[in-house]
């Protein structure tokens, strides 16, 4: 991977307080679509499905040991789709019975996912929760600070039979934090969780900038099929193209702010090798859109 520039922490339009919340919601809807989109030929699976496959491959049988917590869920993002896909891969497609088991399996229950954010989106999360076939998507209705999170924060939503091991998830989120805050979040993750994963759909590469640029014509092609019930989205895509403009420009900025695996390891200490006793770190990338769109991932697990 050839990086075009050192990491630059510029600011994204969609993060600014002056950017109207009405438009922010449409931009976030566009981002969620990018996570779940599955285009013929160039996308054998959606980025969200790639996340589920990567977690299953890297964690193996241990995947059933965790409760997965999205620490920057926003209005829901890709997590509801990833929960559904991952549990389907594990053979769970129905809600648990009264004794807590699913699909006749008397030894296990679906993997549980929890939505959290420093600014909770309760109504959006309630709607997302209803869409979970296994009823395995929950949320915490008060602010959760990823940099200062206690070990037992899941206690209010943990049910009998669910794992109490916390696995933190950061979907298209970790690049938003400047270095001091990102370091605090990593330190708190090591201190109070049993694993964490960082997933990004962009990087500081030429191919990433090209992929971001192509989001504009892609939205023009597909928006009527996905947002025909949202006249506002269509108006601010075709008449006054604020949505595609912000998605592309913020995509460029996100690319500049994304860290490499080595940079993340360095932030955790260990001379750039991430040498933290009792923890194992792995990283890699997967093509989400042929031939230039790549998803990078960084996964840390506590070794028991």
C-alpha cells in the first residue's frame, strides 16, 4: 500500500455543528447505504457482510464469547445489518425461545450487539432493534464515552445466557478522533474490554480517493431505487447536490485522517509493535469494490 501523505487531521463537513441536522441525517443515510450496498460483479458482498465474515474468520469459535458493542453507532449505521448477517452465518435466524435457545440449539444463543454513542439516537435505535430477526440488537439509552467507559457498563442490558465479555466496534469512526483522544480510547479499550475492532472503508491512497470520487455518480444512478420515499434526499442529491458533495469531500478528508495498522500499534506503545502483554493484534484489508475499493481492519483480542 502506497500512502500519498502523512496523516492529516482535517475536519469533515458532516461533523460541524453549523451543518443542518436535516442534511446530516441524509448524508448518514448515504453512508449507511455504502456499507450495505451489493452491486453485481464489482461487489460479491457488501462491506457490511465483509465485516461479519472478517470477524468470524479472525475470532473463530471465540466469536460466541463476546457481546459486540458499537461505540460510535450514530443513528445505527451498519451495525444492525452486520448483526443480522453474522448471526445468520452462525445459524441463528429466529428469536430465542423462552429458555433462551434458538433454532433448537440447546447449547448456544445468538451473538448480541449493543448500540452506544456519546449522543444517543434513541428513536432510530428502537426502529433498528425491531428489525433484528433474532432480537439480538440492543442499545444503551444514555451517553457512553469511549474514552472513559467503565468495565460493567453493559450490566443494564445483559440478559441471562449472554456473554459479559465486551468487544468494542468502531465502524468508519476511529479516524474521527485526534491523536490524544484516540490514544485515550485505545487505553480504555485495553483496560476495560476483552477485544476491539477498527474498520475503515478508505485510506491515504490514490485508489481510496478514486473510490470516494465515484460515490457521486453512483448516488446519481441508484438514489431513486433506495430513497424514493425521501423527497429531501432526492432534492439534495439532484437539484442542489449537497449530499453527494459532502459524501465525496468528507470521503477525501476521512482518507487523509485514516491511520495505518502500524500507526495504531505505535499509539498503544510497544515500539510500534503493539507489544502489550496478554493481548494479540491482527490487521489486514479486504476488497469491497473491485478493483479499487478496500476495507482495512485492525483487531485486538485479550488472550485468556
